[in-house]
């Protein structure tokens, strides 16, 4: 689950049958904020390298690192 403050990769889709999404690891981005509305795909405002921040859908990003531990 991606949250603001996470470091992410972009996910590239393509190829013949769109089989497996591939993380583009030559640039990393910082998730600045998110928009989650009812009946929509969650979107994240992400800044990659020194580019201007842009909006990305949740399925276009891959979080770097392991899973978060739930508070017990």
C-alpha cells in the first residue's frame, strides 16, 4: 500500500500482450500527496528526480522496500 512519504519506482507496461509490468529503476520518486475518492482509482502526486511533480495512478507505481508492519 503506497502512502505519502514513500519512495517509489514508475511501472512500465507494454510489450506484446502487456504481460508483466516492469519497474523502471533508473529514477526514484517521492510520493507527496494522494487523492482517494469513492469509486475511483487512487492517485498520487509524485516527484521523480528533479522533474516537476505529476499525478500517477496507483497501478503505475511500485513502492520500494518491504511491507509495512501493522500496529498491534
